[in-house]
C-alpha cells in the first residue's frame, strides 16, 4: 500500500503534466472504485484547468478552475501513469489501454494521466474547493506530519493518558495524518521505543523526541523518491520497482542495525498489522 512518501512522489511526478493544463477529455470506464464515482464525473472534469496539485495525508487533491477539487486515493494497488508528458525528461509514449485502466485524463499539453487499479480499493471524488477540508475523508485527519501544526506539544497531548500501544496511537490518523505501518515501525526503532509500550506511559520528553524523527524518516523516504513494496510504479511512467532500505521493516530475524546492539529484529502482530522491532534496544 502506498504510504505518504509514495503518494508525495506520485504528486510530484504528476504535477509537471497536470498543473496549468486543461483536461480536454476524461474517460471514466466504470461507475465506481471503492465507492461510486461522483455524478457526471467525466462531464465535470472536462474543460477544467488544473490550478494546483496538492496532497493531504495520502490523498492527492487537484484544484480545478471551476471551483471543484478532484480527490484521488490510490488505495492498495492504484497506480498513476503519465504518458506523452512534453515537460518530462523522458517522454513515455501512450501505452495501449490496459485492463483496470479505470480513469484516463487527456490533457491539452499532450499528456495522458491513467489511473489503473486492479483491486479497486482506490477512490475518486469531486468536492467544492472552498469546503474541501470538511469532506468526510479529510475532516477526520489530524495535522500533516511535515506541517507546522504537528509539533511536540501536539503529540505529547495526543498520547497523554492513552492506554493503547504507541504503535496503534501513531497509526491513528486523527493524531497524525498519513503515517502508515512502515514509517511507524521505522520511527519507533530510531526513537528506541517499543511498539508494545502503552502510549500514555512514555515520558513526555521521549514522545516529543519522536516528532523530529517522524519528519526525518518521512523526509528521507520522499528524498529517495518514495519506496515501493508491491506493485506501485513511479508516476513518471517508469515501470521499475525500487526497494527502499529500512532499518527494521521487513527485516524479521536479521541483526539489529543499531551500533553496538546484538539484538535481532522480531515481528509481532498488533491490531492485525505486523510490527517489526528490536526488543533489545527498543524499550
Ligand atoms: Zn537493537
């Protein structure tokens, strides 16, 4: 499942092809993905200029000239592909239509944006730009981990008195938006905090120290162009998969990477998700 850095990488890949360009034709090849598409979606997209492409949590938001915003969620397996992008370093020629190409946007600059999603857990919706933040998917989100509203005092207050494991608390999208399983595991490793520890029992100073670590972990992954674990493809049309190197995620049974630690990375299941950690140095 794409996490925040992957979505940001997709946004950055799409932006040169979409921002400032007009959607001349929208192909909508089915009535729904995870949820039904909004009414008359193709018609409402046609003729619209994409003013700005932004991201909120794992959602890509395209603000359109007519006052609506297109929300795009990649779900588990959704991929965005750009072809014919005249601004890109490499021009990917338009591929033949493929099975699961559910939405195709033809831009007036010659670019074509294809949304392909075999498992159809992705989503698209249209909303009024002015009230986008109150959309049901966005209204429940806490602050952006890379934004100014996410700071030490926020996290300390959010975890205070919580009886749930810190792993679950950091996955709570109302506490911090867009943080997923991989980057929570990596954050807790760097912070030296066990994923099993109850959120409310961690000293405030240790909780506060997690804020810059979260930013660092996400920042590094964005820098690396996002990581890719399943069938995610880069938004620039490149089909290559690349694996980001993680300190603990996916490293069950391997030696701990912390200098001087003789521990081994373990995997446990918490709330149905795998947690990878070193019991030796994460307390
Ligand atoms: Zn260790």
